[in-house]
């Protein structure tokens, strides 16, 4: 992510995107159990990668891609919240970072108006936090 930030700051959007995608690939591998970062480190990398990619897409004028990217991150965290026991580190980290992704979804709505992917992610978030996992599915 540091390389992505430096590339973005230097105006090298394509290189920044490539670095973000590499970080995201690592975070997804960690989510699947490969490697040994803490849940907080893993989800931090996962969310940061999505935010960076969404920002780059927004800057490039790909508003739809940015909305989908933010919604994907939020939905992944909501899935973890549903799957993990409340006392687990994964659940706690997912709840923590879902606040950030929720804020990013709302900010995108304010900046660009409604988007179906964001609307669905926000709706799923309401269901996830207000019902049991059996009722969501």
C-alpha cells in the first residue's frame, strides 16, 4: 500500500492501481487462511486496498467501478460479521472496519448520487446488524 500511495502521489495511476491490487490479493489470501497476520492487520489491508482502488477508479471517472469496489468491501465484512462468533477477533475487526466502509458508501452516495450496488450493500448491512444470520439468508 505504501508503494501505491507513492505512485498515486506521483501521478502514476496505473502503477498505483497495480500495487493496490497486489495488496488486495494478499489480503484475500489471508482471509482464506494463508499466512499469519492478525485479523486487524488483514482487514486493514483488505479495506485500505479497496479504498485505494475505489479512489483511483473515481479519479479516472469510473464512478460505477468505484461504487462496486466499495460495496464489495462492505459486503465482505458483513459476511465475516455473520460467520464469526461475536467474541472472535475476526468478528470484532470486521465490525470495526465495517464502520469505515459504511462511511465510504455514504460519502460516495453524497458525491455521486444513488447506485444499485451501494444501495444493496447498505440494505444488507441493516439486515446483518439487526437480525440473526438465519434470517438474512
